[in-house]
């Protein structure tokens, strides 16, 4: 059983991932036409920060908790914090929403989410969470297989021209995961060319990332950029020093909403040697 992610809910990697995700969802909602989201590695959708397993590593205390005590932050961070706050109606931060819940709370009546989760128990939690929400379909299946099976998305009479694929795997076998991501995005771009692809990746030893990012830069996409938050200077395979979001065909000017938020996160969450970057791998023509 893989409960690893539950231990880390609300850590610096979730802050970066979910801050970018919430801003991306708000950008998608600027047009009336329906959008579709495929969350390939959805997790259970909802985490209790007060639970023993979350406290054990106290990673949320080094992450989202540090942001909650602050006076007004940049609007892009505030959007994310409002989304987290809405799951904590009594004020205190007790619960943390995972990606499918953040996505579902942004869906309009015409939009749809397919959430894939391989672990049956996690998928069951997800199914219970969305029991009453007909806009959300939960699939207990491999998320990469879903790229082939579910794209391009069509539900009843609706063909979804636009939308998002979020790829957030556990990276248990790092090199195999990189290969799978590149192959899946390449296939998916052919199937659903106007969608945005958001791929989360861990930063441990930087040099292991370079071939992955080089291959990503060569994908047949309109635009590609990445946003990274590294909270410590480590360069070790053993500990997460930070993480990044690889953004393929992102909505126009989304990077301008994300860039000013990164140094603020670095100041609030980073230790000595913390860095951030926002870099284009392929500029739109
Ligand atoms: N995206 C979630 C979020 O932001 O809240 C967190 C996802 S967690 C990092 C990764 C999840 O992927 C785990 O729940 C794990 O069980 C699941 N998983 C692992 N391999 C998978 C696969 N091939 N297809 C779908 N889910 C998978």
C-alpha cells in the first residue's frame, strides 16, 4: 500500500504543484467553452494534516503552514491559499486538498474531470469523495494507459477541444518514469493537440534531470516552460531538494502569473541555498 504521499501532503512540492495548478485552472475558466481534465495519478484527493502520519514528518509545517500565517502575498499564491482554505471552514488548517479535489472545485457545469488512480484503496477513497459529483469520473487504472484510452475526450455529444493533463507520478523508478512520461506526452500531443500538459518532477540530483528536460524540449509542442522551487542546496538521491512543473502548451501568459510568486515561496519556504527558476524550453512562435 502506498501511503507515502499522505505523509507529505502540504509540503513545498505540493505548494509549488498546486499553486501552479490552481492558476492554470483559473486561466482555463476564462473561456466559456467546456474543458476536460485528465489527472493521471490522482491519489486519494483529501489528506488530514492532523493525522499521525502527516505529523510524523511535519512536512506541511515547512510548507503550506508557513504561508497561512502571512499577511497578503502575491495574488497567484493567494488564489492557491483560498482554494486550500475553502476545505478548512473553521479557519485552522486541518485538511489538505489533493489535485483531484482542487480540480473539481474549479469545474463549471460544462467541464469534466477523469481521475485515475492505480491503488484500489486510494481509488475507493476518491470514489467516495466524488460520489455526488457527476462531473467527475474515477478510474482505477494506470494513468498512462488512460492517455491512450480517454484522449481525445468525448462524452456524449461533447467533444472537448481544450483542457489539461496533469501527470504527477511517484517516481519510484526514476529513469523508467521519465521515459514513460516523454512517450506518453508525445502520443497524447498527437491525440489532443490543443491541451495543456503539466508534469510534476522531483529535484534530487540535478544531473539526472538533464536528459529528461532535453527530451522534453524536443517534444512537438507549441510552447514549453518550467517552473522550479528548490528549498535547499542538497544534491543527493536521498532527499527531495525541490521540485518543478514542466508546462507544455500552457495558457497564454500563465508564466507571468507564476514567475513573481516563485521568489516569495523561496523566501518563505527555503533554507540556505534555496533557488527558483522559470525558464522557457520552447517559446511560442
Ligand atoms: N496528484 C496527487 C495530488 O497532487 O494530490 C498526488 C499523486 S501521488 C504523488 C501519486 C499517486 O499515483 C499515488 O497515489 C499512487 O498510488 C498513484 N500511482 C502510482 N502509479 C500509478 C499509475 N501507473 N497510474 C495511476 N496512478 C498511479
